[in-house]
């Protein structure tokens, strides 16, 4: 069966160049990057080259990059920016890696304010001054949402944070490689990225930490990563992340994202033209070029995901970890949708490898599958009779 993968926000396939960049560090160059002998020096050079490449992608200095095990670890590290008694501001549409870290911070004595979003999924920066407190220490608001692709006004948020002398962290896991990132324009003190969302492997990521920002480490041990993250470095993963960062930077300069956006827009436009009662979640807000989240009234998103998978098309209802769960998406609920509406939504996320032909194939499957599922839906039949 032909298989089309449109779930790149869950994870991306590794690019061949990325795999080649990491391969030697599994076998020939196996040294511990902390060893002072030749073997260690070889892997140390690979780690430091990768640090330069990741820094270049983010507009940062190499010394500001801390390698991590991925986006979840980077987001958890915001706990190292605050202490009990501090106030933290976040948003209702964050990934659980941030929301659950904030929950943990509350349990250990921090105060947390969760900002609402509008119907497009956007935080209003004007809400920030109203919720600031004398003990506000940190704002954590994501750059791009994993479910809708909506881009938050991080530069405006960064300005407000700077005026109020508050730390600002942004989860850029779904933004890196899709839109340009410049930590100085954003004015953030910390920013997380994840390898497997940008064609590097799972289990590696990075946290940008602005020079002079005090970060209490989560892991205790050796003095790796300038004492910000103990543990022997994952050299193959880091080498891969460095290569992926280089390729992402080249792609952004060549504006590859424009052709990705054209494919996404075609998919979106043609589905909307062929399917009644379908809407784009987050329409009207700026979005990353690869993502569209569509709501199909009168069907269960999970059933549509399964029906499409049986025909070879991989899509998702949103956050990968919630696949298979009955809970409606917290992101779509925060955007004001009713649970039934949220449950009828699915996410298509394209990747660098997605072709025009694959989009045409997806278009040959989606409208017909939605129509078939609706025929089986009691609410749709009632709607068809009454309306
Ligand atoms: C916005 C966002 N933040 C954080 C994460 C967690 O990243 P990782 O899978 O590398 O732990 C994800 C993964 O889906 C994400 O989409």
C-alpha cells in the first residue's frame, strides 16, 4: 500500500545528510567528549561544531547553547530559572511539557497565571501588564503551537518582559526550521528546540540560555555543558542536530518554506472546497508554513485518523501523546471550541520530503473518507434532515 506521511509535527524522518553526519560517531569516533586524549578530542570537536551550527540557526553565541535530550527537557529546565515564591506566567495553549512543568512549579510554591487565547489561538500581549506582579520572575509562551501551527507574538511579549525585567522563555520546538528565529529580536532569555521535529533523531535537543542568565541545573553530576546539564553528551545525536540546524538555515535562506506553504495551502483550499462544514482552526492568525488543523463537524477526529491510516495516509488529532485518548485537545478547548467540535479536528503537518503528488493523493482520500464517516454519524444525519 502507498503510504503518505503528513504527521511531521509528531516527528520528522531523518534527512540522509543528517544520518551521514551522525553515523561515524557510533563506531569510528566513539570517544567520550570529556576525555583529553585523541578520541575525546575528536568527539569534542564534533560537539563544538554542532554548537556553532545550532547557535547560528538561532542567532545566538555558541556558549549560550546547552544540549539536552529534547524539547521536554528544555521546557522542564524553566524550573531552573525560578524558585519557590516566584510568579510565572504561561498560556493555555502550551505543550504539556510547559503546562505540566508549571503545575509542578505550583506544587513547589510558585504562583502560576495561565493566560487565555482568542478564537484563533493567539495570546494578547496587552493581557500581560494586567497580570504582572511584583514577584513575577518568568514568562513562558511558545513560539509556534504544535496542534494549529499558530505563531504567537513573541517579539511583543519579549519587549514587555524586557521593560518589566522579567525572564522570557519560549518553546520554539515547532518553529525551528520552519520560520527564522533570532533570539535577540525575540528578546528571550531561554528557548527550547528539539531534534526530531527538524529532521534530526529523537532524543536530542537544545536550550538556548542567554549569557548572564542563571539556570539551576535539573541534573546533578559532572561539569558538562558549563555545569548547566550534567551527563556525558549524546555525540551522535548532537552531531545530527548540528547538521539539521545547518540544513534548516540553508532552507530558510532559500525560502523553502514558501513551497511548503504552497503545498499546505493547496491541501487546505481543496479540502475546504470539497467538504461542507469544515473550518481551519487558527485561521486568521500567522501560522508556520507546514501545518493545517481542520475541523470536520459531525465526525470523530480519531475515527478519521484511523480510516485514513487504513488507506495509507498518516495524520493526527493533535498532540502525539494524546492519540488514542478520548480527551479533546486542550488547545482547541482554550480557543473556545465545544468538546465535540474539538474532537472533530485533525492536523495535517507537512515536511521537507512532502511532494505535490503526495498532496494530490491525500486530496483523493480525505473528502471521500469524511463523507463516508458522516454517513455513519447520527448527528450528521439529523443535521442533513433538519438543515
Ligand atoms: C511545542 C512542543 N514542545 C515540546 C515538545 C516536546 O519535545 P520532545 O518530543 O523533543 O520531548 C513537543 C513535542 O511534540 C512540542 O510539539
